C-alpha cells in the first residue's frame, strides 16, 4: 500500500498555523503555590520578609494554598496560631482567583475595622506585585464595599452587618477570624449567611480561618467536621513522622514523650526564663531523640499534611485510609512550626504565662492554636462525693455498723428509698438507694395503683445486707432494723399500705411526716390520727404518725458534711458514688437556706427551699427521715443513747419506739450525735 505524504505548507502560512495551534492548545495552569511564587511580591510595610514570595521557609502553607484548585474540595478550615501565615494564605488565594480564575468572591471578617485592615494590607500587595497591578483597581477606587478587579469583584462584609453578609452571589468565600464573629439573635448564624452566597454555584470554595478561643469556639467545631489534618514532620535522627506538641503524651504508645524539654532542672524545679531560652529542646515521641532548633528547617521541608485515619511512614508516604473525604479539609498548626521561633522562645513564653489564667489563655490560643477550657468551680455535689466517699462498696456494710435504717419518700408515681448503716457515736454509712416507679399493666397500658409501694414491701424491706467482715456483735448480715415512710403525698394510700403490713412489721415500720409543730427541744413526736382531716371521716383504726422536726435534723446533717472525718458522727457515702450516684448527690445538695420576709410584720426568717425543682430533693428527705429513725432506734429514757451499741446490737426493737417520747428531749452533753448542739 502506498502512503501519500502530506503536502508541504507554503512558507507564508507557517506562522498562521503555529499561532492557531497555540490558541487551540489546552492551557495547563500552574498550581496556586507555583503561580504565587512566580507572581507575588511582598511589600516591606506588611512583612518581615519583603521581596518575591518564597514558600520554602513555610512549606506547610503549600497544600492549604493549593486546596482552592482542587475540584473535590468545597470547604477549608484553618486553625492556626497567630503570625504563622493564615492571613497571607487568604491573600494568596484571593490573588490567584483575581488573576487566574476570575469569579465573584466574598471577603468577610468579624467587624469593619478588621476588614479595612485586611483590605489595606492586600492593597499594598497588589501595588508591589506586577501581576496584581494589571487587574487591581486604582489607588483611589478602593472602598469599604468591594474590590473591583478587571475581570472579577470581591465583596467586603462583616459580622456586625447582616446586609453586607447577605448580598450578591459568590463562587469563593473567605472568612477571617471566625471565632471573633458575633451572631444576631433575630438573624441566625452570621457565618452561615456568608456561606449562603455560594448557593448558585455547583463548584464553589469556602475558606474559614481563625485562632481558636474558648469553649464556644466555632472554628474548633468546624475543624471537628473536617478531615482533621495535622502537619507531621520527621525526626532528624530516627525518621519517625510526628506532630510537634508542647506537652507530652498522657496516654497511648508514646506516653511521657513528644514535648519541649529543658524547662525544669533534675529536681523538677522550674528554671529561670532566661536560662530556658538556651536550654529548651524538643524530645522525639518515638525514641526520645534530642531535636534542636537548627533541625527545624529540614524537618519542615519534609513535612506532610496527614488526615485523621492515616499515618506517614519513614519514606514520607501516607498510609491508611482517611476517616473522611477531602470535601472539607481541616488544617491545624501551632507556633512550634514557625521558622522564626525557637523552642526556647516558646518555652519561655509559657513560663511567663503559666501563673496568670488570662495570659495562659493567650499562650494556649495564639501560640499553641488550642481551644481553651476554663477551670470551672467544682460543683458542690461533687465536692461532697469526693470528701465523704467511704471505703466500702455499694450494697455492703462496714464492720463498725450495728443496725440499718430505711427511709422512703413517696411521690405521685414513684417511691424513693435510702438504706443507711449506723455505728457508735451516730457514725453512719450510705449502703444503697433507689427509685421504684409504678408499674404499668402490659395488657391495658394503665398504671397499676400503689404498685411502687407493693414493690417496696416485697423487694426492698425484706433485704439483708452483708457485712464486709463480722462486726463486734458477731453479725455477718444486717436486716432493716427501722423503716419509715413519708405520708405527706398519697396519704390515704400510705395509711392503707401501713395498715396491711403493720401486724407483720410491728414497730419496725413507722409512718412519718415533716412537722414544724413539734415542741421546742423535741426532734420527733408521735400523734394518734383517727380521722381524715380533709373529709372528717374516721379511719378504721388509729394510725401512729410520727412528726419529724426536719428543720432541726437538716442543719445537723449539713454540719456532718464538713466535720472532722476522724471523729464519731461522720456521715459516710460509699466508694465510687461519683460513678453511679450523681442523682443522689445532686438531690441531697438541692436544698438551701434562704431569707424569707413576712410581708405583714417585716420579720426575716430562714427557710429551706429547693434550688432546682427539676433535680428534686427526694433522697435528701429520705436522709433526714433516716437520721430521725436512727435516733428512735437507740432511744433510751426518752432520748437517743449512742453508746454501747455492741451490747445492744442483738436487741429487737423495743415498744418504747412506738410510744410518745418524753418532752424536752435533748442530746446528751459532749456527744457528737447532733453536731449543731455541740
């Protein structure tokens, strides 16, 4: 087969064809980082490194800068410390768009002053860079509303003006210092309003950056939604890639390593600030290698941004699978990566800040790029739980105890109960507690009336609790010695329940009620109730109702919380109560004393009131009743006798507990039973 050779072109057509081929060829654009280094000049007035842009000293900026050209990336979140390049990165991306991919942009900040400052710095960059001068507006055309480039426009806005945030469509949105933005209560999130500018674009890009602040930090919340990249650098000695961190690892395979060292002497004393400038160095997290300042440039040059879920091997290659896609990239960087700061300068700054919370927060946010969590006061219930935590497990009785009380507080649809053990000198230990809800009929879905009281009788009252070791009376288990049930809610139900079980329980089961009418000097009084005070109808039998002077017992219990733990009368909880007893602890702390003024007489009195009704005070009421039940159990001659419990431990409840005590009972002198009387 004969192949025909192409006809030669006339010499006059050669330039035309060459130009046509050039115009038809697909132009391959340089990456933003490559373009920026060839086109951008940094002015002396805004940087310490004026002249042509060189990313060699800050290689960690290359990948975040190039993210704007990745079609798979829609959002980029930067958590950087201050003065390590995040503002420069925004200006470089904005410049790339203005020259290489013209499209409407939005540049938004926390307030007008911040936007003006950023605009003016950008203006100087445009004047210094020839590539930008060709497309930037004249010096007199810069304003507070927009930057009008030759082929595109950048709208300016700030969080204090919803009108400036809600405007023309934008393909690119740049949000600076996000954690300083404020939201309008009636307008919603300012940041979201800025994002709405991209709705009309199928391919768009949003960059948001900020130095983090405190618990309310929005930039930290956004970073958690990203693929969470960190800049890993290799150890110059062992080659292990790691994130530079100020404080050592507290857990994991590198526990105790990976930190700036040289802040303390061999005895653990902090060194002087001036000495730390020279002595500080970095400890490799893998082998404990000593890394010094002169190693940092080569480490930064070989660094890799690593998404969560991946690692970097010693060859500098990413391994593993990212936890999330690159649609939302997140970059986190501290001042430890700054090429201008030494390890000694950073360590010295920490020493200067560590004794002042406000200064320490600045170091935390601006230098380490970390979210600051304020030290909140320890809640009262947690303090009590830690201070009074005993050595016995829940459900077990200490060896020093001789009898148990159970107190129950009845509510509309449930019963709360507390079991407490008692020993010499009225020392006590919390053994168990719980709440019994009323049951539901599975067939009809109706509540079964008084099913909570039935469960209390069948499952709680019969229980015996094992001692950790036999007590001095030789007992290995203790049953409930005294039980009392509150009758101020569902009174008729409680009376009927007591009637039905009184013959079996005898003096072990008492009906209780808080009563302010107990005479002075008395802590409890028995009253025979024969008729319903509301309807006037007589009951079928006499009910022995014990009125408890709760306003006397409450201060007694509160005093025991702060008393010397080595004296008799200590009010113990069980070991681990902070793990499973938060409801109990919150409820016993829910009541406080407050002043109440009589509107008629103007007289001030102290009254107990529930601080948060959502928490309730039911376990607290149980403890108050339990304290009274314990006094009744050891009553002798009309008053409690908390001595020689070992001798009396085997004695069954006496009939005197069901009789009206002698008036004017007082605590024996010198005994720490009622601590308010001491």
